[in-house]
C-alpha cells in the first residue's frame, strides 16, 4: 500500500470535508495554533484561501448577474465579515469583493510567511481567527437543514 505525501493527504481529507463551515472551523484552529506557537501545517487555511478565491475573488468573478459567484459563500462571508468586525458595513457586492480580497491577501501572507505575520500583525491574526469562526457559523446557518435533505431521499 502506498503512502500519501502531505499535499495528497490534505487533498484526500478535504475531499470529504470540503464544506465552508468545516474548513473555516479548522482554519480558525490553525490560526490559533500559530498564535500559540504550535503551528505545523496550514492545510485548512490553504483550502479556505482556495475556496474564497474560487468563489469570491478570482479575476473572472464580477458583480454582474452572469458571474460565477457562489451565493452561499457570498452570504456567509458577508455575515462573517460584519459580525467579526462591527466597523465593516457592506451594501454592495463590490464592497463584499473588496473585503473578501483583503481576507484572501491576509490568508496568503499567513501561509507564505507565518512568523512574519505573527510578529508584525498579531492583532490581525486574532481578527482572522474570529473571522474564521464567524465564517464557520455563518456557513453552517446557510446550509440546508438535514431534515430537508433526508425528506428528499426516496
């Protein structure tokens, strides 16, 4: 039997747990580990960055009705941003995209140079942890209740 590399293992695991609520929750744990000096891997942060990028900040996504923006991710991100930082108030899709891009940039910095971010932007790390937790809660609230899913199974 073959063994998985770290990347293959992460992709295998996230293939089964790829919903935004789960990934965000694990990402909050990874940020917490970084703050506490116990960080080893950033698989969930990488997956969250990928999800945000694919759903909200890729160059193909625009504020047009024809966009490929994932509405569940957009609603969850909007709620999470506003709940985690009371100074943020977004009224348009463009404002949501700007804020989502800022989150993606911070995630990229954390993944690329975690020690630099930890030393120079500790408050932003704490804010990111709060945002990840809010995003997990918001995404879970946007999911279809299990009873509704079960009623659709023949």
